[in-house]
């Protein structure tokens, strides 16, 4: 018998995420509790069982304003690109009919659980590995396709470089020959990163898209092996670029940073090339992201990435429609990436 309940065992939760091909660092218990601590959203750690077997985790967050509930996975201003459902490691071994039966049951039970909170708006941004969204569509959810870029690293660095645009190959050649006197180094000091990005956002009248410096500090302390901060310095040792990278399982993600530099130097080309080398060393794919933002695509596509789709599923009533319009047209635009 399939049933859903909330879980409070961090060890079981993290073991499941680690073993599932659908689990990401953003699903880990400590990451979720850090989001709860800094955003004001309450974590709803749903777990779906088939008899005694745990088959799915579904972390959601609820916030109540003026007596009305909004449920999101993930919440805004966390920098998290996707979250949603984590299917069990055995899911991919099921027959197609078995997969559809399980998703039908999971969708029904989790939807009923969420409905108990009477939300005016629900939104879930699924991971790229979760692509069968038919049950949600059939159960009244709207569906929005989202996109990300990634670069496989099975081939040699020379082969990867051959796929870059001509101008990018030329810049990378100059970087390899130290033509620009730049260096990328790792750091554990987050304050310069936040100051650097805040300045860039303020210049464009945009809201800084991360909850606080303390939020990032907590995550860096919690996951020092998975979340790494890098700075690019010029010949005068001034910071001219930055990036926070998430490494987990077989993926390296350019998570936060890489704004357009103020200097006439190939700063982001250096960052991406170094992260491709890191991904290659770790036998990982390199996720660039940014494929949903038009003004970023012309730069990132020069690295010849592959395009991958993930989905946002959402539902709202009439009040929720107003809340969604405000979020998409006012809040999200004011904190768009640079």
C-alpha cells in the first residue's frame, strides 16, 4: 500500500538522495534546513512509501501570508535551479507500466497532501532527470519547459576545445599561454563575492537574487567538499571575476556568479575553461546553466554546450494567479541573472 508522510530522519533522507540518480545536492537534508533557516519558508519533508519501502522524497516549502499558503520547491532567492521529486534508485528498473503506476500513485498522494494546506499557489521546478510530467498535466497542473546547458567531458580537452566558437578558441589559447595575466584561485571568504555581485546588480537596478551572505556562508561550511568558491585575480591581485561551483555525483555546476566583467579581459572564458578541466578531472559533466536567459545564451552557446530540458509544474486558484503574475513580472524580473 502506497502512503505518504513527513520524515525527520536526516540520515535516511540523505542516504536515499545519495543512492538515487534523481537526487542532487539541493535535495540534501542540510541544504533544505539551511533554506528553511534563512528564507522564512517552512520545510515539508514528504516521504512516499510502498509498504515498508521508501520510494520517493518530495521536499516542499510553505509560507503563509495574510492567512494564505504558497508552496514552492524551491523557494525564491535560494539560487537553487531545481528541486522537486527524488525517485528511488529502483525506479529506472521498473517496466514502463510499473513506472507509470508508481508516478500515478505518487502524484495522487502528494497532491492530496498539499491540498490539505489549501494553497493558493503551488510551483515545483523539477530536475532535468525527471521528465515524465504527464500525470501532473492530467491532474490539472500547468507545465512550463525550462532549459539548461551542459558540456560532456568524455572526450579529450582538445576535442572539447574544437567545438568552441573560433573567437572563444582564440581567447582560450591566450589564457593557456598566460597572455592576460589572470589567475583563478579557490577561497573560503564569501564576503568579497557578495560585494562583487551586489555591485553588478545595483548597477542594473536589479535585486540581488540570494537571501543573504550568511545563507551562503552556512552552505559553504556545511558542504566544503561539494560547494567551492573561486575568484579570478588580475595582475594587480584585484578580484575581476567569481564563481561558486556545486560538485555532486557526476555533475559540476556553475552555480552562482560569472557576471559580465567590468574589465576588457576574458574572465568568464577563464572560469569556464577551468571548470571544464575540473569536470574532466572528476569524470563529471559540466552544467553551465543560463539557457533560459536570452542575453546569456549568445555567450554560453559559444562553448558548444548541449541543451537539456527540465520542467516547472504549477497550479493556482484566482488569488494565486495574482501572486504568480507579481512574482514573474515584478519580483523575478527585478532579480534576473546578469
